[in-house]
């Protein structure tokens, strides 16, 4: 299922110093975006990501812990 391409915030740049993007993506679109985000990280001191995910039925806590939280901790991205 493809999600609608909704740009919450259009690309906004302050004279070569600041860029803000916001979009909604499914799994395949997220993989495609990873390369572009990595290239942005090459151009910037750092890239900050805010991730918001919803599941109307609730998340499987074991899958969430093992597949998301633990790998992010192991990568020293979260505490």
C-alpha cells in the first residue's frame, strides 16, 4: 500500500545553512529516502530525525523492542 505523498513541510532552506524536510513514507519509500538522507549527512555537520509511527491496532512490543529499540541502542542512536 502506497501512502499519499504528503509534504508536511516543503523544503525550506536558510541561505545555505539550514534545511528542513518532512514527509510521510511507507517501508519502500523509506528505503529509497535513506540514500538521500545519507548524502545530506555528508553535506551537514549532523542530521536530526524525528520519527512518528502509528498502528491503530497497537505495536507488538516484542517486535518493537527487538527490531527497533535494541538496534537503535546498539548503534548508539538512543539511550
